[in-house]
C-alpha cells in the first residue's frame, strides 16, 4: 500500500463495504482453481478479529483464515485478493492505534512467509516474531524473503479456538 501515513486504516477496518456476502462466480478457470462457484467476502473487521485470536507462540497463514471463513459461511472459497488486502488493513490499523493492538505479525503468507506489506515490512515482522521465540530463515540472494522455520509446528487451529 502506498501513502500509509496519510490513510485512516481504522476507518477502513470498520467499513463493512456490503460484506459479508457470497458471490457466485462463472469463470471456469477460477471455478477449477478454487474448487467451486461460491466465493465468500468477509469484511476487514472479521480478519482483524481472527488475527487477534492467535496467541503468542502460534502463527496463522492467510490461507487458513480464508478456509475458515469459507467453511463457516457455506462457501467454496474466500476471495484471496481481498483477504490479503484486509489482513494488511488490520495490520496498519493496529499500527496506527496507541492501544488495543492486533498481533498482526503472527499472520503469515503462504508457506510461512513474512509479509513485506505490513508496517515496517518483513524486517519489522521478523523482529517481532524473533522476540516471541520464532526462528526466521532467509531465502534468496537478490529477492530476499523471510520465512518462519518449521511454521507448520506452530500453526494456530481456528477450528478448535471457538
């Protein structure tokens, strides 16, 4: 996201934008890719609520949040684009607040990758996670990416957290 310092992410976080909703898609390639026609859209505040539930010592992947929302809402899948955007909005909204922080640094991209779009980039997320005891590994030489080592061992299970 650009111009983060000029945006009110807490207002974005709390704007429902006609969500939640389910949209029936018709694009055959998308139906095949995602395994169905019923695409769920959750509002940004719902992503924030799930991200807040991840305790210290655990992490979650955006894909797991998407699967959780789809299952709870009788949908085939959750829109991947808005999911990534809304997790970033939750992160930036938390960053802009003095209190009532969301531990957004515990929400990872696929395969345990850190998110360079969070406040301070992947370096800041790396510092937060290392402070909680996670080991972070670096991959790449020119296009450097960071990952939580053995992240699968630390995944938070949303299904049992009700």
